[in-house]
């Protein structure tokens, strides 16, 4: 704890690693002589372990620090207060990094930057790779002293955030529903949101009077959402979806919202995640629900090659109030990816339409307010897809150019490298047949490496094969290598791991004579990093030494981005193939985002081939998304221990596609 500082004093932390420290700074600077807390050299002070920083007072500047590979023992990493009543005002956090400072318990909640007080500034910081529950940056308004705060959040780099698989994965939140009728007057401008995929509210606006200007959203799944609060301005932002799944734009809820002069390209999101969304509301609803859209405008926006514009989205028995007094005018909508971009869920008579332009091939059921023009989209000198210049001039949009680049944001000393490592991006390692040779190769492998087994070779593992990073294990085309294990699990995917298996013969003959074996298991403990599992061109036989021998077994607080079974044959399994059903509290939490089962054969599977569960009514997530295509199911799901009573059970799956598959003497499908 540092106190008794005078205006103009500077506290300099020595270069090096600081572990398990909780910094508390209370000081009173003045405008031209702030109190500074800084690093001896920017980026050379690494704060790790169970650490955090809180400060209060006036005119304090924090800079040059790096919080990395630890987590806060409290609820906040950087806090603009030292107690409920001691807040920071007129203060600044700049050129600071928080990278993977994630609680090891996936569902424990914390906030990385919590802004209290008034007239504070957060700029040129890098906040990336948050993996546990909780918003990355939050403006807190729980006392009068933190309302009408006039904060500025600018030129920050919000780096990749993986899909969280539940509510609580927002990148930014201003206010909460409790104080959403209060004014914050926060300005969010010139920030770069890079693949911030935590949940479908990238930014959750929950207060009045905020402005979002000149921000860039790059390949981010979700939307800038006006969840609560009125009098919001969303202007001059660029949304670059590049046709990535679930990428979205702007969602209007509440009163007197202004959405204008935004550029939206290549967005694929549907319903709440569309390019432009106007919601239905709850008439006279409680403060935590959806206020109706009243007197709001969505004007002068350019939408290119984006799939969905949603009007009266969310209409149901509760959300029964359509928009009123609102307008959608002078928007340019050019797309060949979906020629029927408008979806209308309720009465749109409360929205006026004027001067909007669609490409000639597109259809719209709205009777007036639209004209047609040729699809004349080209790439401009700034690398952006743009419509004809005459159309741009007609609405006075101005030059189409990113308002801020990735390089102009974030801490100037910290690289914007990607933590994610794809399969097969490393070295190739040849593995000789024998006992535990796979384990030896795994121990010496690096992220992205490929272990190549010999065609027809026989491999036995007498210990668990712990997978700690992305790795591929395969046989080249031709005769499959035979892999057996003497342990309850062949492979255990640990935090940070991911596994691809290709052209292998996996056999259970040497597995221990006990119930509950499996081929692939997640860690039994919380995994903050998402994993992937791909099984391609494999043969799996005789998982039958005892009952309940699963192919994949998962645990609570683990989450897969994707699980794929492709062109694979599985025969004689006493358990299930995919048991992805361990989050049963009905809170909207689930175990997997994407499941693909394609061109595969399943014979004599006593359990369910897939059991996927997502319970609850939370609307903050996209998945699970399941594709079942081109498969054969023979004598599946009929075992006496199969509690599902189904060959495939899908509970709460958000998007399901089943086609070109055949069931013979198998249990039915169960959908809920």
C-alpha cells in the first residue's frame, strides 16, 4: 500500500517479475502534476500469481505494467477504487497489458478492468485472452459517485476471446440492468475488437447516454448490443465479419437510440446476431427485461455481403411490443450471399422506411422506402468492399476507410500474437512401433506438431497419454496403425490441449477390466482453454472389456470449440460415443459448441452415439450447433444401461441439421 504521496510524485516498479502482490495506491494529484505508478521500463514489469491493483484519489496515471499468466484473488484485476467509498477520479490507465490473467476455475467470475468514479480514461491498453467468466472491461455505476461519469475508453486492443459457452463472456459492459435508467455518458471510440467471441453481446450497453464511435470489430462473433439504457449513439463503427460464423453487427433495444454511418461487411449471424437488428420489447416490463424500441433511428449505414437484417426480433408472448416512432432510412444494402436479407417477426408499422437501396437481385416484402440498384461492389484502395461511389455520395457517408487500425491500438510494446495454434502447423515427428513410443513423442512435441505412426505398426500405451497442446496423431494413407492402451483412458486432454486422430485403428483389447473406460477424456478439473477433438478416417473396435466404455468422456467446466467424427467406423462399444452432457444445472452452460458426425458407421453401440445437453433459457450463446450427415447407425442405443433410451439425444441444441443418414434396429432419436 502506497500513501502520503505529493502531486507530481512517481512510483516506479523495478523491472522483473512480481508475484502474488496486491498493489493499493491512494493519492491526490492535480491536473498538471498527476501521481504516476509506472514500470522502470514499459513491458519489463511482469505481474503474475495471485495479484491485482487498486487505486483511488485524484489525477493518478498507471502505465507500462504487464499482468500475465496469473489471476486476481478478488473480483477485479485493475480497479478504479480501493473501497466502496474511495474511488478514483480524473485518472488514467494507459499502455498496460492484461494477458491470460484468467482464474483457473472456468466459471469463477472476475473483471479485468473495473472503472469507478468520474472523468477517467482507459487508453492504449492490450486486454487479450480472457478465458474465465466475467466481462473484460466494465464501467461500474453502483453508487451515485460513479454515475454521469464521462469516462473515455479509446485506442485499446481487445484481443481474442474464445467462445465461453454461457452468459458472462462480454468483452465490455457499461452499467447493469439495476442502474440502466441512469446516465453514464461514457465515450467508447477507436478501439479494435479482434475475434472477441465470448458471447453474443460483445459490448453490452446497460446505461443511458453512451457513445460508440469509430471502433473496429474484426471477425467477432456477436453484436454491439444496446441491452438496456436509452439515448445511445452508435456511429462510424466498422464490422468486418469476413463471412466467419455468427459474426454480427448492431442490435437496437430501448428508446431514442441512434445507429448511423456504420459499415458492416461479411456478417453471417442470424436472429439476435444479424447485421442490423431491431428487437421487440416487453410492454411495461421489469427493468431487467427488454424495453420496447421507441423513437430510434437506423440511418445511413452500409451493409455489404451480410446475410440477415432482423426486424422485431425476439417477438414472442412476452416480447410483444413492436418498435414505434422509429426509422430506417438511406441505408445501402448490397449482398449476393442472401437475396432475401430481411426477416420480419412482428408488426413493422412503427418503423418508417425511406431512401434505402438494395441490389437488383434482392427481395424485400416491405412495400415502400426501397429502391434497387446494380450490385456494383468493388474493393477500394483501403482493401474494403464498397458499393458504387454515386450511392455513397447520395447518403453522404464519406470515405470508406477504417477509423483505426490494429497497429494504432493497444500497448505500444506488446505484440498482438495469436495464442491459438492450429493443427499441423508445427513439425512432423516419426514414431516407431512399440510400447510407450507415442508417449515419448508426445512428451517431446510442441504445439501444432504431427506424430506420424508406421503403416500397420502396433502401439501400446501403459501410461496415460496427456495431451497438453494441439497435436495430431496419424498414419499416412494406407494400412492403419493399431493403438491400444492399458489405462482407463487412452488420451487425456488437459488445459490447453487439442487432439486430432487420423487413419488409426483404436482397439480396446488391452484396456483394464473395469467399468467407465474411455478412449479420450478431458481433464477432471476445470479447463479454462477450449479444446478441439477431430477423429478422421479411423476404425474403433471392441470397447467392451467392461460396461460403460465410452469413446469420449467429458467433465464439468470443460468446453470444446468443436468435436468432429468424420469417415470413421466404430463397432462394439459398451458405452456412448460422445457424452457431452455434464452441465445439467440448467443455467445455459454446456460442454461443446460445434459437433459434426459425418460419413461414419456405428454398429453395436450400447449407449447413445451422441448425448448433448444444454439446459436453461439463457439467450447469450450460439450453440450447441450439431450436424449429422451421411451416417449409418446399426443396433445403436439399445443397451440396458443407456439411460437416454436414444441412439442420439439432443437437449437444448440451438441449431440441428440431420440428413442422409440411416438407422437400422436402433433406438430412436430424442429431441428436446
